[in-house]
C-alpha cells in the first residue's frame, strides 16, 4: 500500500517542485528562483507530500515577520492524486507547522471560480473575509479566507473562565463581568436578565453614539453588590468618555453619574487606583484566583475606535488570552472564535490603551466572594 509522508523541502527538491508546478498550473506559476528563495527563508515552510519517495503535492506557507499570521501561498496536488484527500492533508499539516511556530491565524487566497477548493476550505472552518480584484494573471478575482489555528487549553494555576456572549451591542461590560464573576464563583448566574441588570447599574448613560456603555466604576460596584471583592484601576481621574459627547447637557449628565459612582465606591470601601494595571499585576491576580476585566481599543482587532470590555483568562510567555463577548454572527463569528483568544503581549499592551492623546487604561479585578 502506498505510504504518504510529509517533510520540509531542501534545495535538492527544487527540480521536483518546478516539475510538479508545471504539471498543476498553466498560469501564476512559482519560478525556480522563487522556490529556492522560499526554501532558504528560515521562517517560511515548503511542505512536501511524498508517496513512496515521489513528490505528489506541496504546500507553501509564509510566516509574517512582525505578526502572528501565517498564509498558505500555494498548494499543488499531482493530477493522479486528486480526490484522495491530499489537499486537506496538506492544509492540516500546514496549520500544524504554523501553530508550532506560534502563529494564531492562517490565511489563504483562492480563485473565486474554484468551487471545489472553496467548499474544502469552508468545510475545514475557514471564513471568507475579503476579495482581491484582478488578482491572477488572467485578471480573475481571489477570495480571502482565514481560520484561527492556535488555541489555549485552560490549565492551572489560572481559574477556568466560562464563556458568555453579550446579547446586545452595548453590554460588553456586563457580559465580561459575568464571565469574571462566574470564574470566581461557579454559582454566579450568567443570564440575559442579569446582563441587563448590570448594565442598568453600571451604565455611564452617554458614550459616543447610541446607548451608553459601562465604566469601570459602575462595573466594580455591580460586582461588589453581588458579594465579590473588586479593585479598580483607572489611569485618569474625572468623568470618563466626557470628550466623546458634544452636548453640554450630556457632559453634565456624565459628570453627575461619575460623582455618584465615586460616592458609592467610597461608601463600599472599594479600592480605587489611579494607575494603569500592569501585565505583571494581571498575572498575579490570575494566579491568586481573581479575574481582570479590561477596557480595550477595538482598533487592533477590528479597526473600530469603539471602547470594548473583555475578560482576561490567562497569560503565558507570549500571549494574553481573552474572552471577547462580542460574537458577530453576520461576519461569520462563532463562540469558539472568541474564547481564549491569544493576543501577543506587545499587541495587548497597545490594545489596553484607549484613545490617542492621553490614552485611557481601565480595569476591574474581580476577587473572591466576601
């Protein structure tokens, strides 16, 4: 029975790669010189599928130098091997090697009229996220797909954080707080009713456009009202998001809400620090069984300038792992995509600063039940 194996290419495989490329493609061929360059590049992978020592397929995976992205640049399967699942095997091997190289997302392009390949990628969990017009030599369009390939397995010493998706566009704060409280106390209900109750207690009334979001003061008070310890870290004093509204009447409402939160925090004895929460302090909190809820800028994730709350679940040498409560079904999101989302530590440092001139950093650490 033929034996199929995978290995990475060396320069001695160049002739076989060029021959296979010429058999599989009539246009957009990779040149001999390009194959040699890709093989010589330490961070890239040219993965060969060998059957009894004969090259029957390859995958070319490019690893971006400054991001955690990988990209399948090309896949070729010998004509006699088609229909035997080799394309899927090459994708899986490409994902495995990219994940071993700490890449989070795998991307690829496929001809818009290559319906078989599109069906394969969709079946493997890839999601379409864009189109490249006039991409190929014959002016054909390419569809862009991506899939998350690196996942975190919850391990001690960090608490296991259950996931809860926000049910409205303005309740990311309550949803994140529910996850943190449920991680600390497994009896804490995570329901839409509780989500909306917290929003009513913690909302700043106004923020940007539409319904107001929740600030760190209100979220901390909501946690305290439910019996949890809460510690607040805010890099600025005064009413938050005041400059995001134009009306003087709305500014005054924000100021009054802020004054009320400060009064209630003082009465409750909640610790309030006007300093940013460091990554070292986040790690310490998690190791002691507490769970941070962090305000981030969505720019790094979705190119949106709207502030957004997430729950920090774990930290390791490379990544900060987040539960993002926003699941955009219209964009193809699934709950699995938003759990233990790995974010590079340096990227997280930028994400955790909202605004340009004097970036705001805000967090609430939810501690054990009092």
